[in-house]
């Protein structure tokens, strides 16, 4: 037992923790905070992310986090930078602009897949200062450099491709939340709606949708991603050939 300044006694472990919180926990680092925040966002979604929740995750006092990050906005940028750097772009790109853009787009899609909160956190119109995100932009611009496009057109191509990836990825967090709330996967939910779709589509007002319903087509996000990426690059190829 040890005495506190008021003269009362308390267990040594409690006193040690109190002193550590007062002086700053030497084991608490910015990297630990960022990693904990990513775990919380991955498991519970961005809406549940708070400094208090992260403090619980790392076993620290909430105010101690502010010795390492200025607040949630700064922390979110660090989280995005961290996950975008999980799979570095290769030092030696594949041959050809198309192969290079396919590679970077697929890498982005996989990051969004692993971290469903990332897509809604990233902004197209107000881009955050994220070094590992800038590496993807620089990669795309290098792939397009020398093809006869202006720097503005090159950036438009990159933004269009990235918007396709991010746009589909926006469904990932919403789907995860819907599955958690309903207890149903997307396939299971579609099964509950199948009869209603067949009734409406079979009225005669929607003959093509009726054909689609009877084909038992599945809306798979990975397939939609690959289809859209391929058609965008096909269009760019024809655009470049016309120039």
C-alpha cells in the first residue's frame, strides 16, 4: 500500500496507474492509437469511432490520446494513410498504361474491401492530405504521362477511375451495417424479396426486368467492379487512339 497526497492509502497497482496517467503513458504511441482506431472502425463502423472508444481499446485515459493526436479529424487522416499504405505499389510497374491502371485500381478495391469505412471517409471534392493516397495519384499520372493528354485530362482520368472504385465501395459499410442490423446476408435478404420482385415484374409493365428476375442474376460487387473498370479502360483506349 502507498499513501496519496491526502494521506490515505491505496493499492500499489492503482497508484502506479494513476502516476502513469499523470505523467503520460510511455507505452502509448501515435502508432498504437491509429492501429486501435482502425480496429474499432473495421469492427464497428466509422459511426462508432470516438476518442473515448479508442481510449478503451488501448486501455488509456481519453485525454491521454490528445498528447499524440490533436483530435478525431487528424486521427482519421492518419488512419486512411495507414491503410492505404498496407500494400505498397510496386517499385517496378508492369508494362503499359492499362496494366498499370488496372493494378492500382484493383489494389484500391482490395483496401476498400478490407476497410469498409474508408470509402465514406475519403473525399473526392475536398481531398485530404494523405501521402499514401497521393502515391496512387502519382502512379496514375505517371501511367498516363506521354500519351498526349494534358495534365488536367490525366487527372480527370485518374479521378474517374477512382470514383468508380470508391463509388462501389460506398456500399460495403452500408451492407455490413444492414447485415448486422437484420442478421441477413445480402443473398438472404434478396431471397425474402424475390416473391415481390416476381409479382411486380410479371405484371407486363416490366418485360425486361421480368427476364432479368427469371435469369437469377446476382449483383456481385466484385463482378461490377471488374466490369466497370474494363469498360472505362476500353473507352479510354478508344479515346487515346482517336487522338
